[in-house]
C-alpha cells in the first residue's frame, strides 16, 4: 500500500462494529496494521483520505489521535461513530455535530473538580460548515467516559453538564486535537436512548449492532458534504 506522509483528512473509527461496517461499505483492496489499529487509503467523493481504526475507550482514542497526527499531519481529523442519547434531549437516529466535549468521569477530590473538568474539555469550531446541515443533523455538546451511559448518570449529564448524549471516545480525541491546534470534526449518530430509569441496550449488544449499521451508512453518505465545506471554507 502506498504510504503518504501528508494527507488533508484522516477519519477515525472507534468501535469494532463501526469499523466492520466501514470496511463492508468502502471495500478497500488492502489494509495496513499498526500497534494502534488498522488503516487504509480511501476516496470519498473527490477527496483522498485515510481511515483509521482508532478503537474504543479514551486511552486508545487519545493514543491513536496522536499517532495519526504524527504520521499524516492532517489538516482535519474526523471521528464518525455512535453515541447514547438521553431521553427528551436526543432522538434515536439523529446525527450530532459535536461542538464541545466534556469528560464526565474526571473526579478531582484534592482540589477544584470543576477546574479538572474544564482542563479536559474542548471546543470544536464548526463555523466553517455554515448553518445548513445534512438532514436530521444538529449541533450539540457531547460527554465521554470509559463506560456505556448509565441511567443513574441521567441528571448529571443533562443538568450538570448540559449534554444530550454521551460516548466513550469523543472527548479524548477532541482534547488531543486541541493541544495541537488541529481542526476536528466529530459526527455521532444516536444509536440508543437512556431514560432516567433504564438504558435500552444494557445487556443487549445485539440491539446496538443492529442500529449501528444504518448510522454508519448515513454518516459516510454525509461525509462528502463536510469535506467539500472544508475545502471551500
């Protein structure tokens, strides 16, 4: 496979099922392996880019983000994936264009906890995209932690952090991008709904897998819109 030291776009795909669907849709002729994940060169619309399987969880996401920055020096790092939506604040199947990320599993007990939360928060500038977005897409903040969304955190997420949804990886990716001053685009489809008393995918991984297929297809269909916007900004 051709090695390119610099490409404008790198797409990070987190969960294994999300990566499997990307492979099925784009059908690369070959993939390369690294200690942090597999990757391949792809074309979306008129744009050449790298797809990288960055893996699940904040630790691997942060490491993978640093790796792709060092290797490809991208102008824009994109993360496509799913998230758990909070009932009354998110709709099943909608896409969230992430504007701000928060790590909600940061707990500082010796000092100022809000200061620690602020340190690992990141803003994502989406002004270059404009006000018109693909269908069923809206701007929103997102929280991340190394856990599936627990319904017992419903009040904390909605009232304290003011987010409509949460995932495992976005905050770690956004924080690394912030430290380097690199633009990021995070798009997360709502794959399941968490109420104040229940999470519909607890002990039901099959339900999430069934829904993730459509979400990833939609995100890939929308991707050329954002790439064109970035190139023409």
